[in-house]
C-alpha cells in the first residue's frame, strides 16, 4: 500500500504513519494498547512511529511508556510538566510527528487499532480526513451518548461539516491539512472542521467501539459548556478569519441602520405628536446604536490589521496548494 502514490503527498515527511495517543493516568491500559498496535501496524507494510503524549499523569503511566520506548524504537514519549488538556497533547503530537498521515486514538482501549487499516484504505479515495463513527457506542446514554448527539448536531450545523461523531478520537488525517493550523483551548474536537476550511475532503466510516474495562473516564458533563464556547471561535475562524471586517462591519452597519430608524421615529414624534426629543428615550437608543455601530466598524478595521500582521509576520499564506505542474 503506497500512501504517497494514492494520496499524492509530497515527500517532505520521513515516515508513512504517525500514531498519536494522548493519555492521562492510563497505567492499566497502556501495555495492552501497545500490544494491540504492535499486532496491527507491522502487517500494514508502512513505516510508522507511535507518539505517546503524557498529559501530566500522576500514576505510573510515564514509567510504563519509558520502558516501552527503551525496547521499541518506534515508540516516542512526550511528557508534560502538568495537565494541559487533550488539545495541547494532540498539538504536541502533531508538531513532533514525522508521518505523512496522522492517526489519533485514545489510550483507554475503547478505540480498536484494527480499524486503522480501514481508515487508510478509505484515504486512498482522495480524502484528507477519515473520521471514525462509533455506530454501536459502548457508553452510558444520558451521561455520554445524549450530550454527544446534541453536540454533534450543533457542531455540524454551525460548521457546515456534517459528521455523526465528532467526539470519536480515532481519525486519520492527511498531515498537510493538520499542519496548516495550530490548536488552542479545547479545539481538538473541531479538527475535521479546520481541515475542511483548509480544503480537505472529509468522510466518515463506522468503527468498533469497545467498552472500557480498566481505569475511569477523565471527561464529564462540564465539557458541554466548553464545546459551546469553542464553537463560536471555530465559526469565526472558519468564516471570517481572513475577512473580519465583513463580520464586524456588517454588524456595525446594521446597528447604524437601526440608529437611523430610531432617529427618524424621534423626528416623527416631534413634528407630528409634539414630543420633545430630550424627553424621548428613543433618542438615547439611537445615539447608543450609532456609537456601538461605529465601534464595531473600527474593531473590524483593527482585526483586519491584526490578520494581515499574523500572516505576513510568519510568512503564512491564506491558501494551501494541492499540487504544481511544470515548475
């Protein structure tokens, strides 16, 4: 299976696959995960590495991964000074990865490594992202499944990237698209949307989901608020990142339009109903809307300058090139 040929990838990476596994206090699962990956990856006939990112574990997880790295050169370990979160762990993995394709999965052994081959086969069809869909999810309904269904629907509607399971960590990414952006906050669940904005074709296939038999989940209901807040950021970056004036300016002109209507209403009451302007609260509303509208337009201009500084100071482009011919 020649990934470079099928995916039309430049040979800027030294390996075919980078398996990226963030974890926190998974001492009971890491050994089994390594054994499962060891039985799946070599038969693929691809060069690979396994990046294990310790997100501030307080148990024996790091010692276990250290021992794995000593006996297997494919294993590489990154250890954080404290718990920075899953997004930071994934970003660290992407930054250090040498593979042309990134495979992400959880360390709790609920993702089945045997599905990696299916993800790669699907990528041969030209997809930049192949996302796993836990069709038969082995989790509690009210605490995990129901909030996940609502979040998936909301994210799909807001981003325009329809996936049934944004929360499934098992995904395959063309490295070119992931390397085009940097993750912050709790943005790991929105990586497919970011890749779509960069021009990637995205699809979703059913994958196995196994019940957790060891350890405990590190995520609770509090993540719902984080998802909602991060969704605003994703929507802004996806739709207005290179043209923020369209958003702020559009809102500003709308508020100025309402201010003109309010001022017209004040004049109407003055000339036709003899209501003094200084006694009419609508006049204050007109002034407030006008000032707020101008402030939004000015914010849009400042955002335009910041956007240009961001791209030009780092030599970043606002596009990704698929291929070049006759250069």
